[in-house]
């Protein structure tokens, strides 16, 4: 899915940017260097989120291979998933004359990108509110997901829906869902800590109450079996 997504971006960029260049240079000789589409890639390639960054980089490389156009060159740089390093890497792209950058991934990294001139950032975040003017949020945003869910719920005529909301940096996203046209009979905010998640699941599923009922049913079944065995022995 990532590769297909990046493939679409690369193909779109190559044809739109090159078409503009051809129109502008229709009466001029186009050098080999002018044919090259330089694309910056700004991902967390080290630190806590390096696995995510490396995964996206591999997807971009595979998509570039599938495009099969030697006139597209990518220039990866490390955002380290923070605003300062993202800004410093973007400044380096600016010096290289790069006009388009894929990334960064995280919303928090966008903070200083409005200070960068002449670069368009295709961020993979799904947040669309309060992003810099030079940034396009290309992730699957929460509004489109809500629309799809509402359509699906209407089709299957669902009545009781439980919303599980993690207590994390995505709380604001959960509020958008809660305040949407989707109706939930219950909203449960759970702790994502590995040490606490089991207890949270027990709360969500009403485990203790159900366990008590199961025990009572098990005792009842055992008694019924014992009664039948005794009857059979008498007979």
C-alpha cells in the first residue's frame, strides 16, 4: 500500500513538473540537468521512529524502481522526528535547489517549515488543521475516514457502536470522531501502556462480571451432569 501510494506521488510529480518545464522551455534547448527531477525525502531515519522512516524510504525506493525513470533522483535526509532537525534538513534541500520534498511524516515536525521558501512539502501526516501554507497533507485524513465509516454504518444499519480511544497524542483526532455525525453508545479512553493494557481490556469487555457469570454457569452444568450420572447409575 505504501509503495503504491508513493508510486502515485512520484508519477504525478514527474509528469506535472516536467510538463510545466517543457512549456516554459518550448523555445529553448533543455539541458540534461534540467530534465532531472530532484525530490527531497525527509524521514526519521534514526532515533525512536527510525523503523517507520526506513520502511517509508524502502517503499519510495521500490516505487522509484517501478516508475523506471532515470530522470527522477531522490535525496534522503534525516528529520529525526523533530521540528529542529526537520528545519535544518529542509534548509539543506533549499541549498541544493530542490523544490519538492516528500515528508516529513509527523505533524509535530511541520512547526518551522513555513520559514522555508520555494519548497513544497508533501507531508504524510493525516492532520489537515494548522499546517504550513507550503505543505500538503497527503495522509488519509480523519474526515475522509469518518465519511467512509458513516456510509458503512448506514449500509449495515448498525445501532450500537463502541469507540475505543487511546490516551495518546492522537486524543485530538479522537475528539473529532466523537464530535462527528457518527453516534456511539459508549466512548472508552484506554491506557496504551503494555503493563496496563490487559487491565484496560478487562474494563472494556466487562471481564470480571462475565467471569462471575461463567463460573455460575459452569457450576450449574457440573451439577446437572452429576444429577444425570447418578440417575444413570440407579438405572
